């Protein structure tokens, strides 16, 4: 278990996701987001779906 920073919770809520669910890195990447380990936030990224 980890504590999810408030900034990350806000980004999840703005994306229509529940901040209380357990999600993995692959799920975040498929949603077009990547964790920024320097700032402790999520960054929205462009993605190419093949």
C-alpha cells in the first residue's frame, strides 16, 4: 500500500476515475498518463495506438 499524493488524486478525478481504486502502471499508460517520479505527479502524454 502507498499513500497517493493529492495531486495524483486530483488528476484521476479529473479523468473520471475513482481515486480509491488500485491501479497499475500499465493501466495508467493505457489511459495516456505516466508517473513523474521527480515531481510525484501524473503527466498526460500523447499515445500512439496500433
